[in-house]
């Protein structure tokens, strides 16, 4: 017999992908994590290194919110193909960024 499914997307009634509540929570957290650095930097509450730290921390938190609430990495069953694809993508991006920085730093042309 067919398993009871929830909605038109065919998700199991016992879990599946996120609910409206989890999407709203993720959306609200994303908005908050966007407003915090915007207010702090534009109103000159933080400057220089402190501004960079605030931007970096909120960006990492924003990334985690996106992964957990919208990409459903915590709900994924074994094997974790989404997580493996994400890690491969991060490795490729990190290689490109660090390689570009290395080339720009050490590419000195003697005249």
C-alpha cells in the first residue's frame, strides 16, 4: 500500500522537507542577520577590523541559516549527497579564491 503523503509535493507526513514554520523562522533569521551588520556599519557603531568581524560572523551565520532552514541538510538521510555536493562546491570555490589571491600576491613581473 502507498504511504500517506502530505501535500502535492509527495513528502512523507512524518518529516520530509521543512514546514511553513521552519521557512518563516529561517526567513526571519535571515532578515535579522542582514539588518544587524547593515545598522552597525552604516551608523558607524563599528569601524575597521570590528566591522569586518561583524560582517564575517553574520555572513557565516547567514550561511548556516540557509543550509539548515532552506537546503534541509539536517533532515537528509544517508547517503548525504547534498552535503557532499556542497563540500565539493566549497572546495572548488576556496581553491579558486585562494589561487587567485596567491597569483595576485606573488605575480611580480620584473622590468
